C-alpha cells in the first residue's frame, strides 16, 4: 500500500510497512524533494470551481511527480471525462496521468470506467473519498467506504492502480481488508491524506500544548504517525 502525505518520510512509512509518497497540492505548499514517489493533485476546491490548466501543467512540470491527477469536475463524471480527453495528453508530458472517477458509485459510470480500462484509454484511477455531492465522507465514512468497496470489487485485478482521494480515517479502517484483497489481485492501491494536520486525538492535542495544528514539520510528522497508527493498526 502506498500512502501520500505532505509530511511523509521513508522512516514513518517503514514503521507501518507501507510505501511512502509525498502529496503536492496545487493550492497548497510544494513538499521538499525526497527520494520517494510524489502525487500531484488539484485539490477539492479547484475541482469545484475549475482550474487554470496552463498553470496546473506548469506546476506539474515544476514538481516532477510520479503521478498527477488530471483536473476533474466535482460530482460530474461526464464533464470530468471531457476534461480528461483534453488535458491528459498535456499532463502526460511530465507525469503519469490519473483519471478521477467522479460519481464512481453509479452503475453506468462504473461501466464506463471499466470500458476505458478494457480499451487501454485509462490505466490509473482515483476515487473521490473526501466528499461526494450528496455526502461528506468525514461525517458519513461508512457510506463512502461501502461505495468504494463495491467499486473496488469490480476494479481490482483489472486496473493497475487505484487511488483513494482524501479518505476519512474511519473509511480507511473500514476498507483495509478490501485494499489488501486488491493487492492480492495485482492492483496497486494508494491513498492520500492531510487530515492528520488537525490533531487526530486528544493525546496528540495535549502534546501540542492544547493546539490542534502543528507549528513545524517535526510536530506534523508526529501527528501523521499518530493518524496512521489509528488508521492502519
């Protein structure tokens, strides 16, 4: 399993038996370069309001990520697919492009995605797991996890790589078995998170002197490790 976060280090990843990956968000800070894989993402806000594709491609060119999310349209698979057809060739010049399967929990969308996989038009997919048009996944993690699990049953063994975009901690816990099954079927699985940057539990908050957010990278890595412990163990 690959886990992407702005503060990820090989040392933290090794403690949990996962592969490290840095998350570089177009609307956020660019993480320092390390000898690990990098995922570039446009971020939820830009999926909702739209993104300047020229500026985003320049960002991808500067970051030099392993994978890059192709700009999508929140809650609209048809519009996302149109953007994919226009933008994926531009992104592919600098990174492996990833299609965001907006509305993946709808049967006709999943059928279309599987056909794209069969024809080779798409290889790497991302499932939105932070927010759906009808549900916040932090408030309804079980619903979002159940939707993702149904999609994974169809996609795993067929897609080379499936990524979960910003899943809630409880959703990760609910999906652990499904993600392991995907790996046994030959599909690489990954997810990204920035949720740990708000203290994941009261013990961490006490360590931060009553604060919810880190003041420096050292505190952020402590918070990331605590989040991963709750999500994976």
